[in-house]
């Protein structure tokens, strides 16, 4: 039959007459080589918790052997090898970035769409307690203590343990500043915020901001 590769299905017949007439048909099909293709696409933006284990997979098909390579922010982080997974034993915030995998075989190479990996975390508040004084009748602007977090936390203001509800004198800006217009003596007190990271569930209470309101005397 020869040892060359076949480009299509071919049929060979063998006939034996010693024990009557018998015919045996042999079918030999040769499968063409195929370039790699992805079974699934990357999931776009995805947020994972800091410290968790994460496995990125690059599921592809095509003629073997297939080799895989991983990139982060357009920079190679692995060489081509048979392993189709990239594993983070304990995810760190520094691991956030855009990941892609490339697959190749002798017929060609292909790059997967991007997977934007984000890492949810929340640190402790970095600042100490503060004191602020404002003259009665003036506006008081209180900046929320800084906390590093992703995603941005939901912030709630409190005074002396009571949640602050905005009204005609009190407003909370988009940057979570607390603005008190026309301060009066009753506005003095201990202000603080509670910050909640809704992705990982962490809840942190800030150091206090002690506000004093001084009287204004006119002669």
C-alpha cells in the first residue's frame, strides 16, 4: 500500500480463495490537519476576591500538538507550552490586568479575546482622628477619611452614632464630602464614616472627625 500520506478516503480489497470466496474491504481514512480554534471566548471583565485561587483556562481545539502562551497587558508572562491553564494560588491586587492566551500548532496561531481580571480588596483607614473648628453660621466641609478599596466603597456618614440624613442644610457630594451649611451649636460632635466594599463584604469604620462650632460675637 505504500507509506505515503493519503489526502482522501481510499478502499483496498483482499481476496482469499482457499476456503471459498471471501472478500475483505479495508478502509483507511486520513484526517486533514486543522488550525487551532477556541472552544470558548474569554469572559470580559471579571472581579475576584483578593486571596482566592483563580484558574484562567484557554480551551482550544485543532491538530495536536497544541501549545499555549499567556500574556498580561500585552506582555508575555509564559512561553509556549502544552499547559492550557494559568493558575493564581492566592490572587493579589497586583495581579489585576488584561489577560490573553495564544494557541499554536503546525498549522498556525491564534490569540484569544481579552479577559479583564479585577481584584476586590479593602485596606484599613490610613488616617488618624482629626479635629476641625468652624465659626457658627459658616459652612463646614468634612472630607471622608481615605481608605484604599476596589471597587469604590459605599460610604455612610454618622454623627455621634446616628446616621446622617441629608436635608436642606446638610448635603453629601459625589466625592462623599459632608457639607453642613449655616452651622449651629448642635452640629458639633464626633463625625465618622462607615465604608462597605459590596464585592467582598468588608465593612470598615473610619477614625473620628471632631467638629467644634464656635460662637460669633458682634460688638
